[in-house]
C-alpha cells in the first residue's frame, strides 16, 4: 500500500512539474463540469458572470480608480434625467 501511494505521489508531482498548465486546465474543466452537472448551466453562468464583474471592479479599485463612486454618480444623473421626463 505504501509503494502505491509513493508511486501516485511521484506521478502527480511529475505531472505537475512537467505539465502545470495542462494540469490546471484539467482541474478547472473537471470542476466546472461537476458544477454544471450539480447546479445547471444557467446557474453556473450567472455565478461566472458575477465573478468576472467582481474581478473587473476589483482590478479597477486596485489600480486606484473610483469605480463605485463614478458608477453611483452616473446612476444619480440618469435618475435625475428620468425624473425630469426627458
């Protein structure tokens, strides 16, 4: 049993060292596939879109931009425009 465990660990280590990108891609693909089977395509797509939006906003905030304040100001201006009836 110990020999089998060592062989598996050695094979996984070699796979990780020699094919890191493919290993990550395989892991992500398997994870997404299982999530789609468990939760459904549209739920996973919605979660992915929310994650992408969060990643975008987080990147803008990290770059020092005032994303949220600009967005709130834009919505406020649109609301005022809507209330005036134009």
